[in-house]
């Protein structure tokens, strides 16, 4: 009997190949640009709502148009800024 620890069996994940030519390209709603940059919305969470009981800043990553800066409405869902 071996005293070496046994390695757990981990099945190898097969890589799924996706044809991106069949995927929809997201365009800016205002200028039809297809290039986006990462932007961050920062929400301030009051101590009353915070799980730690302390004020917290919560970052929410979204994408904004690299041309005009607009954030697509679909990216704003759940941020509280849908009507802005």
C-alpha cells in the first residue's frame, strides 16, 4: 500500500468551439459603434443595508461606447440607473 496521497480524478473539460460569425454584434444605440470600453458604476451602500453594518462602495462593471460614451440600456438593468 502506498503512503503517497492519491490525486483526485478530474475529468478534462472539452473545449466547445463556437462560430462567432453567427453571434449578434452589439452596437451602440446612439452612434452604431461596435467598440466598447469597460466602465464602472459605483454604488454607495448604507450601513443599514450593508451585510457588514458598515458603509460600503460597490463597483458594477459595465461597457460604454468607445465613441460616444453611452452605456447600452441592457447593461444598466439592475443598477437603479435604467431611466437615466
